[in-house]
C-alpha cells in the first residue's frame, strides 16, 4: 500500500499549530485583559468579589453577589485548621519537613480530591439529589427512594449527603442554614426533598443530613450541575491546609506525628535469612 493512501488528515492540528485558542479571553496588549466578555480591570477589579470571579472562572458565568457570599460561607465551613483531617495532615507533614507553603497546600488540596470525602463527594451528592427529585416528581415516594438506595448497601443508611462516620448531627448544616436565611434564600424543591429524606432516615436509623446533603440540595436549587459544583470547589480545603502547615512549620522539625518502627503494623512476609 502506498504512503499516499496511508496519509492521515492533519488539518485540525495544522490549524492549531503555533496558535493558542481560548473561549474565555486573555490579555490583549494595548486593550486590556478579558474574561468571558468582561474587561477584568474595569468590570471586575474593585467591583466584584474574589468569589464571584472564581465562580466565573469555574463556570463561565458571573454569579450575583448573594450566591458568591453563600459560597464564601461554605468554603469557611468546610476548611478547618484541624491537623487530624487527612488533607490537613498532608499540610502539617509538609510543615514539619520545612517544605514550601505552596507545595504543602497544593498537596493537601490534591489529597481532598477523593471519592471518600471532599469535592468529588459534593458532585456525587448533587447527582443523587437531582436524580432523586426526578424520581419523586415521577411518582416515587420518599420512603421508596430511601429504601432503594439503602438496599444497594444491605439495608444500611449509606446515602451520599446523609449520616456521619464519627458524630451524630452536623453543626455545619445549622451554620449554612443561618447563612442562607441571612441572604434571603428560601427552601427550593431539592432542599425540601432533602429534608424529607432526612426525616425518613431519622425515623428509621436516627441518622440526619450532613453538610454535603445540605450543600448539594441547595446548589441544585440554584441550577448548578455536579460538574460545576466540583469545579467551583476545586480548592475547598485550601485555607485549613495552609493553617496546619504553618502550625507545624513553627515547631521543631519532625515534631508532627513522629513514629517508631514498632508503631508500624507490618503485614508482609516474615523475616528471611540471607540464604533464603
């Protein structure tokens, strides 16, 4: 077969060669810096909050100040300076090793990108409550929604956004409910369903909604998709990680959670001699 017949169509790559394309904008020398149609120096700087611009960068849409203020409250709610939290442990370990604050904080944020907790679980929570509302609208009862979900886990109350592994209740829900009321938000259909699900779980298992469930339902009522919530919350744990880094950095090197050999539970093969 000739090389002529094997020649691939490279027109797409040729069009992009030595060029940078952006749907968001960028710096036009002599004219300004543009972001999704906004002139950043004139339309955004000093006129919009940092959180508004962060959401603009994450979604391509500039939110009103009210929603941005709500997100700011949520970021405070979900980033504690507690070094026992896994992502914060990463920051503290960086501090005790005297790494840079940037490397430790970035590593802590990466640790939060998990299926067990963090931003991905928020996306999963949004997906669950949106599907649940669709099922409820189509005639499925709240009790049936709960039963179907629990049945997948042997009848256990394992539903994204509900229950808590260590403690009962969630003080963060009350805090964000207070923020919502102060900003003038009302309960929408997703949040109303979330409260109904909570009541069923309280009656059956004495388990309540956690902050994931509240945020997921609230943000669904604001028209956000799971992907957009994930993108907006990319650095959700940022400030807590930095705090734990600095706490450990200010102490003697290696002072955070030092271990002796006997502290490690070895589960590998038994010790072998050199002849083995």
